[in-house]
């Protein structure tokens, strides 16, 4: 009954502690989930801040590229204008030189042929100078357009490089975030497993302690029972030993009564025998016959008394021996019975301890398997996330490279003509016209 009561109390205490452990584990899980959500939110904010910085940098970079291109185009236009002015001045100078040469050549020509020759020569000179100017200016324009194309290509490649580096930095940051989340998830797994293992150990210690208390109580009860049985047996034997003189006294009185009865019978028998002898014998022999019969009677009485004493002594010895043998046998029986009960109790307690050890070992094995299973599932989840992350990164990288290739292709196909500067017009002989060739 004590064992059953203690077993019920043990189950109640273990159940209560298990409930408390589940509550603490749930609280830890909620706390760890909050930590994980906080980390994710922090990572999202950091990533959004990084992306916003990239967008701001790209917007500023686009403005800088636009200003740089405008400045570069302005420089090219100024270069073209300078070349135009220089070439125009050089052509005017050549034109003036040719004009002076024509004056000398046509000074001796008849007047009626002079105008026609001058006009023909003038048109040919204009055409040659125009062709030279256009060829030179086209060459300058082509060089400028090549420089503009190279400038734009350098800007595009620089943007591509910066975009690629920014994309790498963004994905590296995302990789760091994913690694931090994975690290926290692994840490949470180890923390929860550590707390569960601690709780399991506490439950095992409690069950072990309560079993030890139960076994100690059972053993103490058995020892108390043994001592009580031995004490009761000693009390019983003491009572038997104390009761033995009274029994012997009663037995002695009974034997003495039998002895007195026998003596009376003998006395009566001798009286009858004496009467018979006296009747049949002469009177002078009566004295001797009485004396002899008295002697015989005394001898029988003495013999009977000896038998009486011997009977009492034998009975006392026999009673003492019987009592000693009985008590010894009873002591041995009680000792063997108590020893057997102790051995049975010890075997029962060893089985309880063995079953508890097997149960705790099984629970630890199941806990280890469950922890390993959950860690394996976590690893599969993290590896799957890493594969998806790698595929997404490759896909984004492929799209970015395709976009850059398209930009380079569009750059090769697009026109890079400079805007025409209409501030200068070709005028030959401004202020003189044909009068420049007129020979007075």
C-alpha cells in the first residue's frame, strides 16, 4: 500500500513538473520566434536601406553621366567649331591667294574673254575648296562621333560594372542575412534541445530520487517488520519460558497425586495381604510377618518415590529440551521467512531499478533520435533555402547580363551624331562678291 501510494504521488509530481517544463519550452519557443522575427525585420530594413542607397546612387550617377555627356558634347561641338573656323579661314586665305594669282594670269587676257574665264575659274575654285572643307569637316565630325560613342560606351561599361558590383553587394548582403537567420535557427534548435535535455534529466533525477525514497521506505518498513517479528518471537519465547515452571508445577502436582494414589493402593494392598497372612499363619509368626511386610512395603515405597523423582526429572528435562527445540525451530523458521522476504524485496527493488534505468535509457535514446530528426529536417530546410537562393541569384545575374548585352547591342546600333551648329555659314568673298575678281 505504501509503494502504491508513493507511486501515485510520484506520477502526480512528474506530471506536474512535465506540465511546467512544457510551459517553459513553449515560452522559450515564443521568445526565440520573436528574436527571429526581430532579426528578419532588421535584415529587411538593412536591405531596404541598402537598396534605397543604390537607387539614390544610381539616380545621382545618371545625372552625373548626363552632365558629363552634355559637357563632352559641348567640348566636341566647340572642337568642331574651332576646326570649322580654322578651316574656313584657311580656305579664305587660299581663295585670296588664288584670286591674286588669277589677277596676274588674266591681266593680259582680252576683255571680252576675261569674264568667262574668271567665272569658270571661280566656280572650280569654290568647288575644290568646298570639297576639301567638307571632307575635312566630315573627318572631324566622324572623329567626334567616334569619341562620343567611346565616351558613351565607357559610361555604359562603368554603369554595368557599378550595377554588377551593386548587385553582388546586394546578394552578398542577402547571403549574410540568410546565413544569420540559419545560424539563429540552428542556435534556437540547440537551445531548445538543451532545455529539453535539461528537463528530461530533471525528470529522470526526480524519478530516480523518488524511486530511491520509495525503495528506502520499503526497506525500512521491511526492517521494522523484521525487528517487530523478532521482538514478538522473543516475547513469545520469554512468555513460554516464564510459563514453563507453572506447567512443570502442575505436572509435578499431577504426578504427586498419582504417587499418593499409588501409595494408598499399596498401603491398602499390604493391609489386605497382612490380614490374609495373619489369618493363615500362627500367632507367634505375626510379629515377623508384620515386620517383613512393612519392610517390603517400605522398599516399594522407596522404589516408587525414586520412580516419582526420576519421572519428574525426566519430564523436566524433556520439557526443557522440547521447548528449546521448538523455540530454535521457530526462530530458524522466522529467520528463514524474513530472509526470504528480504531477498524477494531486494529482487523486486532491483527489477524496479532496472526497469527505471531501461525506461530512462529508452527515453534518452528517443530524445536523441527526435533531436537528430528535427536537426535533419532543419538542415534540409536550410539547404533547400540555399539552393533556391543560389538559383534566384543565378537567374537575376543572367537577367542582368542579358540586359547589359542588350544595352551594348543598342549602343552599337544607335546613332551617335552630334547636333549641327548653324552659327557659321560658308560665304565666299563676303563684301566683294564677283567684284573681287573684277579687273578694272
